[in-house]
């Protein structure tokens, strides 16, 4: 079990509310999964904004994540405790944005708010966030503070998007093949 540190002290500071994504990180089991689920739900109203505004929101949240995670770690005395989930929000949004753009470039006719699209993005991000293959694992171990906490999720988001695209492409091709029977 991961160390939690002084969560009560952190939550008395504004960084605590950001770092826990409004308290979602305080859910006692699978807080990262709930943080990612929150990100998917928050993505839905952003779908109509267009990618430049979506990217702007992601960049702003990235900076808030680095700051709030660093401050929360400092106050709690623990590096990357499970209750910091703002980094999952950033990573999940990166997966969704990159997957959406790759899907458009590949000509896959899946809507950006389509349940399949969202499910593949969610699943792939969670796999890469938990598994942490190299170089994600290297960043997780060697980059300290709030930026280390955030950047491994940024990489997980970037790795997850093309895998989710491959899953969408395979399902799209399978559906076309079945339709031609």
C-alpha cells in the first residue's frame, strides 16, 4: 500500500483540492481510475470547443497539475501519493485529444463523443498509466516533485492514443468485413 502522508494538512491548502481533482482522489479504492473517469466526463463538454481550445485547457491544467502536485507532495511529505489525481486528468485528456486527431487523420468514422472512442481512450490510458513501460517508468523514478508526478501521465497519454487508434481501426475493419459477408 502506498504511503498517504498528511492528507488533512494538504486539503487545508488550495493545492489539495486541485491535486485531488476536487476531492476525487480521496476515494479510498482506485483513485487514479476515478480521476481518469472524471477526466472523460469533463471532456464531454469540451468536445465542441475544437482542438486549439482543448489544447489550451490541457496546457493550463498541465501547469496547474505540476504546481499542485508538487505543493501537495511537499505538504504531505510523500512523492506521488495515490490521492493526487490531477495528473490522471491531464494524461487522460492528452489521450483523448491525440486519439481524436489521429482518428480524423486516419479517416476512422468514430465520433469524438462516441462511447467506443471514449472507452478505448480510457482503457488504454489506464493500462499505460499502471503498467508504465519505458520511458514512462524512467520518468516516474527519476523526475522528482510535481513535474515527475505529472510527466509520467503525460507520456502515458501519448503512448495510449496510438494504441487506442489501432483498436478503433481494427474494430472498424472488422465491422466492414462483417458487413460484406
